[in-house]
């Protein structure tokens, strides 16, 4: 309750500093803090004391403080993927070989037919044209006439798309309808150079981008603007969802005189938009609210690269670990045996093998009440990342690792 009062006082100060027409009368608690900075410092102190939702606890303090917009999305406000098939022309002999890529020649003939030219089949053997796939992401609320970036990738055996021009290409969504049309000059960062004995390639010369290369022709209709909105967490968590609900309601009771949020599950919170404000302004006012995040105790290991990522909430019961390494070195030192002078003997090779065995082993006691102690304990054992991965897997099997172990 004390943290809630501090948060309401902070919100009251922010509203009092807003332009006329959107400010409300300061609360009784706001008089204790003369500036928003003082209210924010008091809010942070409450978090440091661990008083959010109960008694102080090292595990119950939560994670970092983040804005609502940084940890959640609005359901329905998303991008849409577009794809299309087109032709890139004007290449300097680096395009598709029409015999190896017959679809390129077929597409070229179809394009020329639309322009009123009917070339005979197999008449062209130039390599200044290439078949490509064009991809793009249509951002939310993109209206007709807006421009978006596109990515162009070779489909045939072209060696480079540098210097090419994409011919008008329709871009369709998953429903098969055309939402944008792409056209423009290619920007390719990679290059290739070859001679008779050597070839040098840097980057990817068969893929490029066209900034603002597509023109939006059709809008994507959504359900944004309705009286009910759904906030979806990027990382589902029951505790974070409840904290978001409490924070929004603390602000809404001060700003709109009513509670507007209701948690639905670990991923989504239902918002009821006040009738006196638009959906855009409503979201703009709540997306900057500070929220104390929480996360699941998790250890992520990548055996291919030896990467180990340990979350702050990971705890390990007190265990004893013995980690040893065995190295065997085999060295061949053959000896040349020469026969006596003027004898009928032959030169021979006498094998001589040396084998050295080196075995090291370290034993240590590991127990982590916090992340710093856990890392120090692993470093004291003196093992490499691959060894740490094996140790963590062994601790998990022994039941002493109180966290989720994710092996990639």
C-alpha cells in the first residue's frame, strides 16, 4: 500500500506538469514531493526495500523497472509479411544464364508480351537479367501511398545483383491479395571479383535492399480503436501481468476516476478504454508507466559456441563438484638404423613411441544464494565454458539446480 501511494503521488505530479486540459488536482500525498524527481526517488526506494506486494524478500523484489511499451504489445498492432516474384534488369553480365534458369526466360517473355513485344522462344542468351524474390514487412497503420523498405534476393544462378533495377513487382500477403508494389534501383553491399586462378567474394552480392522501394496500395484493417484493448506481454509471467494491472489501475483511478485494467492470464491484460478519450491518447498516457518486471529462473547454454547465460533468479543448493581433465600425448620418434659398412644389411626404421598421461582434477563446493556468488564459485573451479556446461547439466540431474535449464 505504501508503494501504491508513492506511485499515485508520482503520477499526480506528472499530470500536474502536463499541459492545460489534461492535468488533474494533485493528491494529498503529492504535497510530500515537490518535484517528479523526488517522487521517482521515493518510488525506487520502495522497490529497493522489497515492499511491492508484501514483505521484503530477495527473491520477491522483482527484476528491472521498465516502461510498459518496452515489455508488452497491443494485440492487433503488428506487422504483416509481404512477398512477390520479380525481375532485376540492367546487370553487367552477372545475371541468370537463361539455359540453366528457364523460369527467368519465361518471365522475361511474359513481361515483354505485356509491353506489346513477342520475342521467339530461345532467342535471347544475355545475362543481364535475374529472377528474384522480393520480401517486405508492412508496418501497422500504413496507409495508401506510404513507402516501405524491401529486400531483394536472387532466385536463379546470378552471381551479383549490383547495379540492377527491379521491375514493378506486386507484393502479396498470406491471403493472396496485393498490398504493395515494388520497384527501384538496387543497393548491394557485397561484391565479387574473379580471375583465372582466384575468386574473392565479400558479403552477399546476390541480395540487396531498396529503401522506400515499395508503395503501399491497400491498407490492412484492424480492430484498433475499439472500447476494449488487449495488452500482450512479450515474456508471459503471472507476476508481471498482475503488477502491470495494478500500476495501470493506480494511474487510471487518479486520471480517469476508474479502474480500466483486468488481468486475464500470464500473457494478456484487458483494458477498457474510458469513453472520454481516444484509444491513441489512452495508450500514449499509459505506455510510459514504470513496471517492476519479474522473470523465471533460467539457465541457457549453447554447446556449439560455449555460451552460458545465467539469470539473476537462479539458485543452486550447496553441492560438491569434482571436475577433472585427462590428456594423453602420443609422440612418435622413429630411429634410423644403418647397417655396418661393406655389409649386406639394409637401412631400417626402428619405431619409438612416447606416451605421456596428464590427469588433473579439482574439487570445490558450490552454492549460490545470489548470481554473484554463483559466478564466483564457478570461476574458482577454473573450468572453461564447455566444462561449465557439463557441470550445470550434472547439477540439474542431481536436483540441486533450482532453475530451468535450456540447451540450445
